[in-house]
C-alpha cells in the first residue's frame, strides 16, 4: 500500500496530495521529473532562439554586403 511520505498515512488511492496532512505524498520523484522537464524546455528554447538570431544576422549581413 502506498503511504504519505510526510505523515506516513495510508494512501491506497494514490492521491498526489495527502488527505491527512495536505502534503505531497511522493515529493522526491515528482520534483525530479518536473525539474528535468523544465531544464530540457529551457535548453530547447535557448538553442532555438540562438539559431534563429544567427540566421537573422546572416540574412541581414547578406542584404547589407550583398548589394
Ligand atoms: Zn500526509
């Protein structure tokens, strides 16, 4: 049977928030997953925006020096 990690009350229905103490019943694993997802999202955004800026600069340089 699952148990709350805060107060150790039984949690047979698998509630994310404990009905006894109101805390998170499985904080460590869930927090790690959310952290990993957010970090991947940030890196993806950074890489995407950087590439876009580089391409934008190249296009502007071509226009300036190409004519
Ligand atoms: Zn609890």
